[in-house]
C-alpha cells in the first residue's frame, strides 16, 4: 500500500495542482451540527436517498416538495404510525414517486430513529457518537436497523447529512484495488474491515477527514 502522500501527489497532478484538488474536496460537519439537526430532517434525507437509488436524481428533487407535503414534513412520530391505508393512499398521489416498497420504508426508518432517540436522545447524537475509525460498523448498523439503507444508499445518506464517511464509488474501489487493499468491490465484512484499516492508516498519516481521503483516492485514478 502506497503512502498517502504519494496518492495525494497523483491526485493533485490529475486535477490541476493543489488548489484544483482542494476545491473538489468535501468537508464533514462537526458533531454539534449533527446533534443540532432535527430528526425529521434525517428521516427526510433517508427517504430521499432511498428514492434516488436506481432513479434519476433530478426527478426526485423536482418532486420533493410533494413528498414533504404528503408525509407531514417527515414528522418522525406520525411517520412511524403510517398505516397500510395511508401508504395505499400515497400510491395514488401524483405529486410523489409511487414506489410502494420505498414508501413502506418510511415508517420503518421512522421507528429506527425513535429507537435511537431512546438510546441516545436523538438520531443526530447517535451519528455523532459513532467513531469514524469504525465507519464501516455504522454502515452495517444502518443496514441492520434501518430499511433499504445498505450499500451506497446508507453511505450517501451519511455523506449528505454531513457525517464523515468514505463513498465506495467505482473510482475509489479501483484505487483500493490498485493499493492491494481489496481485490474487488468490498462487500464482505472481512473486505470492509480491510478498507477501514486502510482508511484509518491514511487518516493517521494525513490528518484528513475520511470523506476527503475518499475523494482524493477517486481523483488519483
């Protein structure tokens, strides 16, 4: 596995130098900002990411005001009580994307958030408390306790709400393969553990956030 500095230099060369690369890098939000975000916004972002998966993102954005109206601004308690009849009624609402299984994820993920409130006080506190040195553990927890939050959907959710996380894009996976961290897209817990170990090593070396290391890897190939 190469030093992070050598990976960084390749990325800078490909993206027009230090300034060019730095302009492309995301920034995670502070723990206090994660805690300050209200739980209805976390449920809304979960739902948006679920509907984006396998769909045209621009259409989801265009219809999003209809989603906010249809689901009471994603109030967590009312969403958790969403009945089968309400879901059936939503399937006739032309202002939203009518995908039954994805709509059914709303009450399930609302309950996930309510359970997190009991344990941590809020969903934001749950996210803030999870160490980035075990971010793959958070990916696994989202998949296990949430609905349709596995794989890239859960990772994009974390990225969009500001939790520091890598995204295993095609380019990032290519870079990880070149670095001999994995030999294919990591899906097993063993392979994901190897990814975590590599990111922890590069973070210790560089002092950068996981999201920035991820983007730099992508830019290096």
